[in-house]
C-alpha cells in the first residue's frame, strides 16, 4: 500500500490525514463499511472536540492478563478514553451516535481509580494524607536549600572566593563556582572544574538536604507503588470493560479523524459504491495546487488517454486511481460528491515507474512484462498503466497490448491507459467498452490547456513541445520534413476532429447553461406554488375557525327563548364571520328594450329602461324594476370594448325589510324592490319593519301595500316580533 501511495503522489496527503488520528491506526476500518459510513456522516453533523492523544493498549492488555502492575502513565491512558466518552455521553445526542454512547456504562470500581488523576494525568496527592505530608516536607527542604545558597552568596567570608553570584547545576547538583583556598570558609564536595581552573563546589549543607529529599522520595515511590498495585488489581477485574472501550475508541478514532480532516480542509466524504463505474465531477488531486478540476466519465472497461505531451495525462490517470483508493478507505477528498460516483475494487494497481534496474539486470520492457504478468492474477481490480508502449517497437507493442487489454477485460479488470500510440488507440477504438479521451492543446497560446475531451484520439504535439522546451527551430523543422506529408495529413485530420469536438463541447455547454436556467426557474415556480398553497391552506384554516365560532354563536342564539336575545346573539355571530369582499366581474354589456335577459334565476324581457342603471323587466306576466348591473343577456352578444368601471353590488332581499329612518317616498321605493325580489325568490310571507314614530311612515307603508297587486293581505306583527311597528305581509 505504501508503494501505491507514493506512486499516486498521495504520501504527503495521507501523512496529513494520519496526524488527525488520536493514536496510530490502519487506513482500513474493519467491519461493515456501510454502517461505518453512516456513523461518519452523522458525526459530520456534530460539532465536537478532538479526542486526546492516546497510546496503544497492547502492553496494557499484556500486563493485566499476566496479573502485572501498570504504571500511572498506562492507567491514565485508560482514564483519558473513559473521560472522553463521558464527555460525549453527557451531550445526550440523538440518532446512531447517541445510541452508541448509551452503551458506555462506567463501573463504580473504575470511578474509584479515576478520582486520583488530575486532568493532565498527575496523581492527586491531596487525597492521601501521608503523601501530602511528604510533599510538604520536600517543599520545605527545597526552600531551605534555596535560602542557604542565597545566604552563602551574600556571605562576606565567602565573597573573596566567589567567581560569580550564580548557582550552577553540575552533575545534577547545585554548586557554587569558587577560587582555590575556599576550604577555609566553605565545606563541601568538588564536583567539577571550569575551563578557567575554578572549582564547582556543592556545599555540605545542600548535600545533606538533598539526601533527606531522596529518602522522602523513596517513601513516596513506595506509596505510589502500593497504589499502582491496588489499581492494577481492580483493573484486572475490569478487563472486559477495558477491551470494550479500547475497541470502541479505535472505531471512534477512525470516524473522528475523517470528519475533522474533512472539516479542516473543506473536503467531501464519499464511499465507494457496489459497482465498477467511476464518474468524477470537479475532482482535484491532493498533490496539485490551483489545479483545474477533473471531469471524467469512466463507465466502460477501458479508458485510453492520448494527446499532447506534458498535458496532464499521467496526472489524470493518477487522479482516477487516487479517487478509487480514497473512496475505498473513506478518506476525504475534493470533488462534487452529489454528481460523482466511484465504484469499489478489491485492488488498485499502478504501473507507472520505469522498472529498469541495473542491479536486477532487467530492461524497461522486460520489467513491464513482469508487472503485467502479476496483474493477471488479480480479480475485480482497477489497473493504471502509464505510457503503455514504453520500451519496445510501437507496431509490435500495439498488437501485443491490444491482446493483453482484451484478456484483462475478460478477467473483469478495469484499466486506465495513457499512450502516444495512435495505432493502439485505433485498434481499441472500435470496441464498445473502450472510452477514448484526449488532452487538449491550445493552438494560439501554443501550450497544453490541461483539459480533456472524451471520444477522440489526440495528437502528441511532439514538435511543438520540443520547441517550447528549448529545441532549436531548425532542428524541429528538419524533423517535420523527415516525418513526411502523409503523416502530417493524418495529424491534420486528428486536429480537425479535435477542433470539431471542442466546438461541440461549447454548444453542449450553452445547452447545459440553458437547461440549468430552466431548472432554476422551474424550482422557483415550484417554490412559489408551494408558498401560495401554504397561504391558501392557512386562509382556509382561518376561515374554518371563524365559521366554527360563528356557528357556535348561532347555536347559542337558537337556544335563547327571548326574541331580542336571539337577535343580539345572531348579530354577534354575524360579526364573528370574516368580511366578504364580493367582486362582481366587470362587464361592458349594453341593454335595450326588447332584450331577453336573466335576473337571478329567472328569465325575462326588458320592457323599459330608465338611464343606464335601471330597467323594468317582465317575468311570467309580472313587471319588476331592477338594476341593469344585475342583468345578463340570455344570448351571446358581442361586447363593445369600454373602459373598466367599478360596480357597487346591492345585497339580495332577505325575509325582512327594515325601513327605519327613511322618508315615505324612499321607503316605498325600497319596499317595492324588496317585494319584487321576494316574489322572484318564491317567498310567500315577509316582515316589514317601519316603526311607530309619528305614524307617517306607517301610513305610507299601509297605503302602498293596499295598492300593490301581488299583496294578498297584511297585518300587524305579533308583540314579540315588533307589534304595531311591523307588518306581516302575505304575497
């Protein structure tokens, strides 16, 4: 695998990715890859802190299995993992990760061990009285040493012998640098000599204090060892728990490294699918900076890449193999994940380097044949071969490699090939399972574009490349002459095919842009439709609520016994209803005497017209005065174009007519209209409210009713319906 990583220029990228692991891990995650990917995608939606760096548990498991004693560092490695899982569990997450964290139940025995460690792994000496006392004694001795050294340096007796006023640390001892003859004023041991011939002396008082500290340290170590034995005994009983968290942390470490690496570099997480198809959209190889994205459809069995030298053919081959490798191991990469599709392969093999080796006494072509012989043993593999014709005669190689590629296809292999052999490309081009792809050359700029076009065989542009890299023009021109006219004509045909393909590509791009625009408009219209539908549903719900309230009020009114209470309740219910805005369709119809018209549900004929707004119509021998705005022609007539105008709509007649506040002539006109509507709607009894007042309106109503041809009789209303202030009219 490491050799393949180097061949595909992924070493630096994989090294960066590996640094995100909490401890050294294999790239492959053992187990169900589909389930692993679900955990990774869900973890990608969560913001979390990276786990601490943790060592491998191999030695820990070995010591515990043999009843050995762990040191504090090893015990703290276990504590770190438990604390990290506790941090995750306390977040009470939902979904797969939340269910996973619920499995971590920390035994009480472990909590008794954990409390003795600080967040940075130091032992909590404050929990042990003896250790605390010993620590205080050590601090006291160290303070005495510091004070003693300061007093010596400020001593007037020693001042003449001191070379400097610094404390020197020689052979793990605090020393003073003094001149010869110091033994008269300073008792101590010489631990070294300076380059100037002076003496490094450790005072006796300091040596004695340090000896006491060493004795105390030995006592502390004995107590620490007692604790490690006690903790190791408890951990021996918790081996199944330790194995469980070790295994689960290995899984989690694989997940979090991929998620945090992807987030740090704005990469996408993609897993290989259960087929062999490869479609890359906007893929960028990790080794390239400011690179053009790669777009390739490798759905067939063989992809043959031809075209200009130094045009990116080898990098395209490496990109295809690298994408398959990274998808296999769920390593984040830069591409359009929604439009890309990467199949799954049992093996990824690259035949890229020149195998010639003096030590092995092998030629380029012989080495290539050895490499090919090994790939015949593989199954369901993705093979990449760079410069397939390398090292031998082109015509013989074309025939040989055609047969080799045919056999590899039969064995279920998928092969990417780069070549300059037009003969080999032509031999393979007639197969339906072979895809051709060419690197494009910019004729005007005289350099490669590092873009590729599918479906054509590309020209190598060897002469142009030679000129670009410094070969003299006279040499290049002479080479063109040797190359010959026929070969040049073949190249021109290839170039023409490439030019036509580029034009087609531009047209396709225009069509794609138009389709994208139409798709965006379609999405916009769909969203607008959904918005209008939601608003309509909200309006319907609001209306439903209003009508439910009004119906409830009406029911309450029906239960009331008092007439006035009924009226008040009905009015209250009516107010609960939403106000209706009645919109009459604007019409520009004109009427004349003799027109057949429709008034509400009745058909009639116009007998007279007064102005433009009023007309008298005859219905079944009865004449009725109506508004022309309420009339419709019963036959289709051509409408004349006129300016729009607003029509005020009058309400239909009800079972009652209220004439309060009107003058006599106005009341008679309203009453006439009311009775006409009542007759048309088939009502045989109505009530008219005129009030008592001065009696003038009551008298006018009585006289009008007496003379009306359709009124059979009328009488005062009952007391509970208005009494003398109302009339019950029978039609």
